[in-house]
C-alpha cells in the first residue's frame, strides 16, 4: 500500500481519536490525505484546503483536564483563561517518538497523531538494518518489545536471542533480544509496531507481546505501521512538521561487519535529508554521543549548527560547571538537551527553580531542549525518574504545567519533548509561543 494511501487512512483515524471541538468543524470541513485532491501543502504552514482553510490542530480533552487538576494560582488562571479558539502549531512542542502515550512509538499512526496535536517538530530515532538501511526505532535492540517479531517464527529465529519462555515454577523470566541489524529492511517492514512493553513471565510469544502499563493503552495499537527514515522524511514534509532525528548508539561492534563505521552511519543519516531537499535549518540532528555531534559540526557544518547534544550523564561538579559548558560551546555545540530534572531544583521554600546546570548552560549561550513530559504516568507519587530533583514539589498531574512553565520561562528552553504533544502545544498557545519558528543557528 502506498504511503499516501496509508497516510490518508491514518489521518482519519487520528482525527477521530484526538479530536477536540473547534470552531467551524463539522460543516464543510473534511479530512483527506495531504497532497490528494482538495488539499495542497505549504512548506511552512502545514495543511491547507484549496478554499484557503487551514487544517485545524486537535488537542483533545487531556490538556484541559491537566489544567483543572492544577493547584490554584496565577498560572492555573492564565491557562484557564487563554484564548484557545484556534490552536497553532509550535516548534516548542516536540513529538517524542510521535505520540507514544497512546500510539505505538515510531509508527506512521504515532507520527500523524503528534502532528494533529500541533507538534512543530517530530522525532525519528534512527537505527540500521542488516542491509544497512536506516529505520525509525528507539533502540537498535528493541524489536522484541516494540513489534510483533517474537510471534513471527521465521523472524524470531533470526533474533540475537530468540524468544525463550518463562519458567513459572522457578520464577525464571522469559528472554528475547531482537535487533534491527538482525533482519533486512524488507523483513523489518513486514512487522507491526505495538506499545513498548512485554510480559516477563510469558510462556508463549503471544503472551510476551502484552505488558502495556495500565496508564497507557492498547486501544490504538492495532495497526502500527513501521517507518524507514526516508519514509519519515517524506511523511513529515507532507505533514508540515520539522525534523529531529536521533542517531542511536549501536549495540553491535562498529565498524559493523568490518566496513560500516560510526561516521558512515552518522553521515548516511544527514545525507537522507540532503537527498530529500530538506533545509538544514529545519533539522535538529541529535545524539547522546558527543563525537557524533562534533562530527556533524565539523563535517556537515550546515546541519551541525543545530546538532543537539543529548546529555544523560550523572551530574558532577565538573560536568555542570560553567567551564564545561563553555568548552562545549567552543567546540561548536550550540544546543544541549538534558533530562528535564537536570535543569531543575528546589529553592529553600520548596519552589521549583532552575538548577546550577541550567544557569551555567545559559551563561555559556547554549540553547536547551528538555525531555520528556507525559512519560511518567500519574504524578501523584512524585513523578519518578524524570522529576527526581523536584519530587517533593510534585503531587498531582497538573504539576506538569508548573514544570513546563519553569522550563519555558525561567530556564528558557527552546523546546520540550512530549509523549503527548497536545500538552506542550496547549501551553505554547496560551503563552504566545505558537506559530513562531524555532530558534535556529544559521
């Protein structure tokens, strides 16, 4: 089935599942595949119909529910009273793997849902197959938890660790590890995406496919169309969103099979954008590996200006210091993206404020991007790993907007990754951040 046909079906599905009442909706407005008859695509403004009407953004009820859940105060009043009659797309709102709170991550359906919710930038994590084609997966070795591969006998047999059932008598959990590099592109495309989860005590492959967290859902996991990196570029262009590909760290030895180096891999990812005619200012390539970022800075400088260094290291006096931040800047790094908790702390009154890490990064003139909201489930117990430095100030789901507000107004981040972009889109619209291009380094 051609991509545009699949996209048309997905758009209809996403429209129904993420819809929120909007002015004028329902009379003469209808949904169709962008690029099909009756629609045309504008390079910067997203979807338009030929009568001049803009495809509306649909946020659904969740952002409004979160606002009502907030503690009383000025921020809650502002979010309740802002004009939300017509939502706009915002580069501040970044679709983390699409919209994986409810849709299988890195699938066509998840990406379309993120765009429907106003994400201005959407992420494809990039891994490679056995035949060295680039595909969208969060990790090179997550096929056993994000696809149906263990239930496909001929492909399960090719896995690094084919499925082994659990032994309930001894309490031994099931085992499986399936890598993109275990299979060809054609084999990868034959799989179906699912919610990232597994049942550790499964005794059959079908049972192993379960385990979805109770605060997520399998309601929209019946399709799960997997995407190549090149297909994601085509799709995002059609959707009118920008690009933030992440080069995933290989779990195989590099050079792969002796002659496919890390630099080959990093260059191939950028070359896909060059071949597709994508403007460098619309791409934010990312990596947790500083060497990848510096490779782009030095070897592909037009794309390297917006290369994002993803920082997951444990904070130390050295790597939070101003000297460290200034050294990154001197090497050509312009954008730093740590987990959101690294940019936050509590003051003596228990108020959420910017951390020393964030202050030093800002002083060094580094832009910052935060990850990830809407990934921790209910926040009533402190928010878990993503909120670890501010746990004592987190006791309800509405506190998510408090965190977003501090990141935006006090830390000064240029964007926030979200598993449900409607939340960050709503904030961006209420705070005047929507409809503006992301801060670029040209």
